[in-house]
């Protein structure tokens, strides 16, 4: 009752609020789903002897229950929005902040899948199997990539209480090897497992915004995107607005819950040129100067405490003055594109608010705008035209990126469908002002801190004073339940539920100076970790530096037992600028022990377990376990993580077809223009291209005339050595006769893409080769009787 009493003080109309919550309490349930409502009618042997008297439908929600929208952007640092002193125009965030309240000590889990799982369940990320991103999950309980049924999502629970539920945009909480067109669908957003009624978006961690592999519910849509004027953030918003209007039209008395999470501003940074051009010249003086400007503006606005120290740039990160003059235009344009992409996403979020106004339901819609699922991403490292180079641990020179960009058309290529560009890590660091570090660092607030706005005009009085209470994304679900007077169910679908790890934030809605109620919170991503308790935080940077290319050999000898901990007193150190560990060894030891206890209770062990598939054993990353694959021409759009690894492993691809003088088109393809491989036939020749992230393109073309009639085409790939991204020998045979061979200097050991595909008889979504770029999908005009892939030893 205490939480309800405090909520009564948080609303303008206290008497109405008392009725609101008291009415709801009768419907709290220890077990979901609710039992069926018995019939009020009495059946006799005949209709004449029966009494028809149906009971009125009984709502299990409080009267006037609000609609709820959770908005969350991706890979945007805490210092970026101009709402709070940053450099990117964010009119929607600003409007909601003006209409509601803001939190300046709200936190995420430093990485995509972990944050999303915590946000949707109200539990810590390892507890719900998401200690690593879905594509790099492993077999330890805290890292499986599967949200367990012991932790029902907010969509599942609200659905049983009568809400219509939907999710739009990036999902990233389904194991990568379960994302094909045939499922299994148990861990997809819709259906009995996760619980959303409707989903429109992509399942992976990132996607081209021009040519995405889109899923609607459990159907992979025909790859017809990429038409003139198309952009995924616009598309998903169109669908979201349409869904809201349908709910209001078809079930006007039913509240809805929407989770709107665009791919923006995760790499690749894709946006229309005119949006990037809005920022032309605004970053000419570099990231060090940008950081100083943001810091001054944050203080001026009162967003950060007056005594906040601006932390220094790490030695491992280049200063703007270190960037050669002939590379600066490239680096500036990368940031301009990112800024335009981010503003565009915020404006699209504004269309949701406009739709609420149009429908007349804005006043009673509770909106949580989580600015980012982690800090700005430093995975672009030194600035890149193809950002998965970093994830594959391949080192390149900036000049190589600029050379490729110029060959493709110059600076205007950045942001287009011919680049998977991502900015220099220096911009990411500036986006974390005044904090240290970036995404993937769970030790510092540059990786874990994000602004939060809560707006509910009918019940939250606007207040420009930032809420300083320490909170986390796992607190959103308990807040929603508190607002609706829902007791977290002890059982869902007959399965006993884990307790919530989050706490409600309702107590702070009308009291900026309320004492914080979240006493403790742990953070951990790939060995980077920290533990917060009662305004102290102890932390360890971890064995990986996200902005440093390649893998430091020392990581293979790393042990968490050898790490040196930092200590910060957050009462006087908002930005973690002053390390007090040497003066307070007892406090360090206390928080270390508390972290280990939390780690044990939340399935974090082994500490650093998220490194298993990305560093120690990439072969254990989720993939199709088969060693032999049999396909027909109908097989298209196979997600790369479930497809044969014909670009990374020794393999033999065998194609049965009939060749003619007119044969033309792609026989098979894997990946995208940003990286991939393909084999096609045209003008009487076979051509194989290995596209190493646009930096190196190797084409191997057959010599002599191809035979007409029935043909067996073989592509044999052999790894030449055991290097991380080692070279490949490729031989092509037709009817047993070698017609071409070549050498690929470097290969992609992990993946070419996150959301593109393997295709037979065409190249879906983004085309691998510039040769047929304007003819995509360049479908084969003949019949493929079968395509077989076998891994070779």
C-alpha cells in the first residue's frame, strides 16, 4: 500500500487516483493467465428451460488505465541530445522533457541485447540469459541469449491484463541460430513465448536501413525494400502509427503497450543526404573541442552538477590534432552522417506523439523515452566505410577506407547504400561527455549512463529539475506495474517466476529531491564490470578496449582475479573522475565481495563469460550445426548466422543446373555490398567475387567458353593457414574441369553481416558486387536443380 499512497501524491487529481488504484487491487493475481470467467447464464435441457444472463465483462485493469509507449534509441551517448546540452537536435526528446520529467542518473547494461532483455523483463541481464549479444551467445546459463520463461516479459504480463501489445524496430533478443523463416518461433517477439501481439522489424543486432531483412510477426517479408525514398525508420514508424490507429478503431476501450526501438543510431549509419547536410561544418574543430562545448552547455543547463569534473581522454584514443589533415574531411563527414541519422530517428519518434494527439489520447499515455541502450559505440574505431571489420578483428588503414570511398563516389557515399560507415571512436568518446569510455565498458558511465524522460500529462506535472536518483533499465517494468497496481505474478503459464530485480521509480515522479530507493546494481559485459551501492561504485575496465583494432594477445592470459579495481564516491564525483581506491582499500574489498555475491546470484559466472564466443572460441558462436547443406532455388533470405560459412571455412559448393548461351544471374550469394561473396554467370563466363568489407574485392573469372547443357559447377574453397582472418584458395570447376582459380588475401572469420542473407539463384537485399549493383537482385534466369554445401577438413 505504501507505493500506492506515494503514487497518489504523484498525480494531480488525488481523489481520482485513490479510486484508480483501489479498483485495480482487487484484480491482482498470483498466477497468470487469469482463470476463465464463469458463465452467468443457466443452461437447461432446452432453450425454453434455460436462462440467458451473461455476466458483464470484467476489466482487470484500473479504470482509465494509460496507454504505454517505451521509446529506445540505439548506440547514442548520454551527451548527444541538445535537450541536455549536446550537439544533435532532438525536438521530440525536448518536447517530452518539457511535458514531463528527466533523469540524469539512469543506466543501461552497456550492450544491446543485455539492456533490451533487462528493460523488457525487469530483471538483471544475466539472470535472463543475456550476458552477451544474441549472435555471440554460449552455453552458460547467463549467456544463452534466451529469455527464460521464469522471467515473463512486460508484454506477456500486460497482455494477460488486457493490453494490446506491439514491438517495432530492432529486436536482438532471439538466438541468432533461431531466426530463419521456419523458426523455431519460441523466442521470437510474438506468440506464447515472449508475448507481443504484433512485431514489425528485424531480429538481428543491426541492419541496413536501405535494404533491411524485415520480419512481420513470424513471416520474413519479400526483399522488395531498397526502392527510391525508402528508409527503415520511416517504414517501422508508418507501421507503428497504423497499429495504434487500428487498436483505437477496433477496440477503443483497450489500452495498448508499444515498444518502439529503431536501428538508429547503431551502425551502419544510413541516412538521406539532406539530413546529414544539416550538420555540415558543425564538427570541423574535432571531438576534443566538441567535448568542451558540451561540458560547458551541460553545466549551463544544470543537467550535470556544478562540481562535475570533465574526465580526460584515454591515452589509447587519438586526439583530433593527431588526425592528418588529408583524413579530416572523412572523419567530419562520418559524424555529420551520424548526427543526421540520429536526429531523423528522434523526429520519427515524434510522429508517434503526433498520432497520439490526433487520436486524442496523448494526455493519458505514459511514455518512457530511454535515450540509448548503451553509450555511443566506439566500434568504428579509426573511422570506417564498413563497420564489421572491427567485429571481425581485421586491421586496416584509414587511407584504405578513403580510397574505397573515393572510388565509389566520394564523401556523398557515406550514409548511402554503398557504405556501412561508422564514425571514429573519438566522436563516441565526445558523445559520453563528461564521462569516461563508451559502449561495451560496464565500468564507466560513458558506457552505461543514458538520459531518461518520463511523460504522462494526465498524471505527472512537468518539472525541469533533473531527477538525480540512481536507476536502471530494469526499473521500468516495476514502475509500469506500480502505476497499474499489478503485483508481479508468482507464476505465469504454470511456471514459477524469478523475482524482479528493479524497483519502481514512481516515488520520484513528483519529488525531484526524493531519496533514491535503488540501493545496489551490478554491471558486467565481457569482463568489464562494476558494482554500485549507496553512492559508491567500484569498477574494473576489463580486458578489451573497444576502440583499439584487433585483439591484444594479452587477453588470452587475462584472469579477473588479477584486475585492479577503481573506487569512486558519487556524492562528490558525478563523472568518475577521482579514483579513491588507494585511500579506501576496505571499501574496495567490500564492493568486490558484493559484486561476487551478485554475480553468483545472477548467473554472471564465469566472469567474462561473454568473451567465450568472440575471443576464445569463435567456432562456438551460434550457427547452423550442420556440416552439409542441401538447397533448392526456393531457398532465399537465409540469415547469415544460420547459413553455411562458405566465406570462412573450407568448403565445397556443388550446383546442378543447365547452362545456355543466354544464362545470366546469381547462382548463390552470401552477405551484402558492405561485405560478402557471390558466384554469378553472365556473357558465357562464371565470376566469383570475395568482397572483404569493400576494402579488398577479389574477382575470379572463368576462361574459355562454358559448356551448354546439363552442368555441375563446383566452387572449392580451402583455408590457406590458420591465421585469424587467413587467406583462401578458391578453385572453380565445371563438369570436373577447372575453369578458374584464385587467391583471396584475407577472409572474414566471424560474419560479413548481421542481418543480410544467403541466397540461391539471386542476391536478396543488398547486392554483394558492384558489377550488378543496379540490377539487384540479379536473379538467375535458369533452373537450379540443387545446391549442396559440404565443409571440408
